[in-house]
């Protein structure tokens, strides 16, 4: 894979690390929901993940990343439909789907 892909994969990894650092240690949704700074920081990192994924898909549309198109669509929704993104959806992404993405990114990087 090209060096660009590696850079974008690292951007995704860094964004996921930041998200995990920003979340409340207790992983409590109500704490998250009350903290506007954390919510915005998490949203921003999801935007970064989506933009990096968009760039990857432009060069490698068949890359084996679950829901790669949905990741880009989520980025677009946060940016363009910011008023329609619920805290519940962001929380679900972070708790359920980012761990899957993290393991897939790790596996891709190991093959490079």
C-alpha cells in the first residue's frame, strides 16, 4: 500500500486514541452527555476518521474495513447535518463500532 494510506490509517488510529482519552473513565453515557467539550472533541475526531476513510476509499475502494462507506457518511452528517446528530448515536459509534475499526486497522497495518 502507498505511504499515503499508512498516513491516513495512522490518522484514524490517533483519532481513536484521542476519543478514548476524552471519554469519561467510567464510560458513563450520562457524564458524556453533560460534557459539551468532550462531545465536540469526540465528534471532531469522528470527522477526522471519516475524512481519512474517504481518502482511503478513493484509492482503495475494496479495502476490507467494515462499514467504511458508513464511516464517511457519518462524517458528512456530523458536518452538514450537525443538528440531526444525537448523543446516543455518537455514543453507540464510540462504544460499539470504534473497537471493531481499531482491530481492522491494526490487521491492515500488520499486512503492510
